[in-house]
C-alpha cells in the first residue's frame, strides 16, 4: 500500500519540489494550502491551510509523515514570528495527537546561532518544540535555496537588469553557501524516509561571498554592472525608498544582519550535489525578467496562485 504524506505548501516554492519527489518515490500526497491546484496536479489532494485544531486533526489523520514547510518571512498584517512559532507548535501537537508516525520540519541553517534575530529565534524555538514533542522527527536546515521563482535571487537579477550599477551593503564580503531547490528536495525526502531522529543542514558545495553571488548572477543574466560596497545604513535607506515604489519589502534589516552574521553558511560537510553556478548559468536568461512581489505573493491576490507546479519536471 502506498505511503501517505501530508504536507504544507505543495504548490509553493520548496514544497512543490518536495511534493514532486514524494510522488516520484511512490508516496501519495495530501497538502494543506490556500493556493489553487495547478493543471496536472489532480493526483495531489488538498485541504485549506487553516490553523484550527479540529480541522487539522481531520487532515493529518492517517499520515505516515507530516512535512512542515510553514513559516513567515517577516511580520506582516498582524502575523508575527511568535504567531508562526505557536502555529508550528499546533501542527506538531496535532500530529502527535493523531499518531502521525514521523514529522519532518524545514528550518534554516544556524537557527540557534541567530537567536538575536526574530526569524532565527522563532526557528530555533520550533526546532526545540519538535525535539521535545516525543515524535519521530527530521529537521532539515537549508541555507539559501536557488531555483525558479525564488524571491531573493530573482529580484537581485531584476535589479541587475534594470539599474546601471549594484550597490551592495557593507562590501558584501560575508559568505553564503547556496543550494539548488532540487538538492534541497532530495535532502528533505531522505529525512522523510529515514527512521532515526535526524538534524541536517541542506547546503551546496560552493562557499562564496554575497558579492561573488551577485557577480555570478550578473554573468548568468548576461549583464555587466559595477558592484560596489556602500554602508549598510545607506543601502537600507535606499531599499526603503524602493519598497515604497514597488509596494514590497525587498530586504529587511534583520535579513541583512543574518547575511552579515554568515548564518547562510553551513558548518557541516555539504549535502548538495548539484552546482549552483551551473544552475544559474543554465537559467540566467529567465531570471529577473519581472520583479516578484513577496508581499503580494503571500498576502495579496497572489496568495491563491501556485508559485510552482509540482508536476513540472525537475526545476
Ligand atoms: N527559500 C529559501 O531560500 C529558504 C532558505 C532557508 C530556509 N527556508 C525555509 O524553508 C521553508 C519553505 O520556504 P519557502 O521559501 O519554500 O517558502 P514559501 O514558498 O513561502 O512556503 C512556505 C509555507 O508557509 C506558508 N506560508 C508562507 N507565508 C505564509 C503566511 N503569511 N501565512 C500563512 N502561511 C504562509 C506557505 O503557504 P502556501 O502554500 O499557502 O503558500 C507554505 O506552506 C520555510 O520554513 C523557510 O523558512 C527557505
């Protein structure tokens, strides 16, 4: 009999790849989402993503695994990181109550080391809650996930295409260790199919500075732009002006601090197998062609539209 996975966000960014790889490995997939089902995904059953314990008990019942990708990028419209922590704990509590065999949770690299920042502190609290839950668990901690329709990478490419230069906060000499979306999905699937409690980073093979990443993106997009350092306070002020023009939050002060603290760098042997550089060079032509508004994607009309289609072949 086919194994049943219940997951959040099968039509969102990371979740879509996880859903496709689950199906490829013979799992049936049921997803909690408020997005519409894309064409071809009829084999994936859906239920509204509501934080209501009675509803969640019904939807998580009979799951062999529950995969949690839920998180918020930033506090917005009354939702805070504390809200996201409480909601994540509710998901785990329900999973325990209905005897889900295993929970795999997608966290972030260096969650515990970033406790001075709300996003990371919340992630560390959720990791702790899962460890203490008594559930069989896997925790996967990605660094920066590179794939189609990703907000950060696409929007850097958009800026590179549309402006004659790229000012980078504080010289951009802080290191990151990006990983492809496909590799991230595989690492999550490995945690799903592992029966031990596991905690692993999902990081790519190459460590580079943020400035090198921007320069790599410029090459991938086929544009030549001067990339130069400016004081962080100046770049954040310029970003707030662009936020106003674009109706979005491009990069928060906390996100920049996370980058500067090198929280998107792993201290484990890399599990990524694909080359991020090769992925970017192969897909550069499509990156940054239009701006992706993250607020619209999660809070506006875009919040009901699929981000990626899990039936698209590998991304
Ligand atoms: N993307 C990266 O580079 C990266 C790096 C490190 C860690 N991560 C972690 O990986 C996980 C997946 O990230 P992702 O980039 O794939 O994010 P995503 O596409 O935004 O999906 C995240 C999940 O959270 C839900 N969600 C997001 N914002 C929400 C909101 N405001 N209210 C209610 N639900 C919301 C989404 O629901 P819908 O299905 O309805 O959209 C989806 O189930 C997250 O835990 C994230 O912290 C991501």
